[in-house]
């Protein structure tokens, strides 16, 4: 029996394309996870592994849908092989029910991990260059410098009774932001 496995990692991704391809490839049942591939616990993946019997084939569209590292892919391949089943990747045309397919699986898994590492390194290099040129990533600041200074002055003001003159909520209302935003900028010592 062919069992399909699909995984989407972003909430907005739609698994329909993978499901349709797996059904077209002859999968009797398709298991779908919506979770990061780097996580070791994937509920539907665990179910499909438990459902595998001797002679079954676990079908998926691409290697990166199955796992994120050579180690993870090897562990999966070993577990599937121990169950007497095989793996088949549609895009890479890999079928581990043959010796050549197993070799090709491990070679492609190594290249896939290498490619991810290169992309990560390039991204980090790009961020470093951007920082050196004065660009900073992340969200834009909610408050301008003069607003932060004003918020700090308001926070530090006290009345004759020695109590704070403005609450953080009052400062937030004055600046038109949430209270948590004000806390993020205040120097509270």
C-alpha cells in the first residue's frame, strides 16, 4: 500500500497541491502536517510511520517535506526500512526499495542539507553587510526619539505627595500607543 505524507510549514500555505499529487501517484491515504520540518514531533508523520507495514511505500513530494537534515532523513529511512517499507520522493524520482534508490536518497539528502546551510550563511552575511551600512532589521520603531524622551519625563514626574504623576496607561494614551509599547521604551530602574 502507498501512504502519502505532506507537510506545509507556514500557516498560509495550502497542502492541496501536495495532496493532489500524492493522490495522483496512487496513495491510498494521505497524512498532512502543518508544522515546521525542523521539529522532531510531527503528529501526522508519527501516525503514518506507525501505519507502515511490510511492502508499503511512504510517498512524499520532496525531500524537504520529510526532514531538514541528513541525520533526520537517515533516521527516517532506517525506521521505514526496519518496518520493511520503502520511501519514494516524487520530485527527485527516488525509490528506496532499490539499492540505487537508497544510495541516491542519501546523496540528495546530503546535498539538500548543504544547500540549506549555504542559504543560511548567505542570509547571515547579507544581514551583517546591511548592519555595517547602518540598516537595522526588525519592526519599525513605534515611537520617535522625542516621544520616547517625553514618555520618560512623564514617567519620572512626581507630585507633591511623591507619587508618580502619570501612570503608564496615561502615557500610552497620550502617545497613542499600547501600554506594553511604553514599557518597552521606558528606562525603569
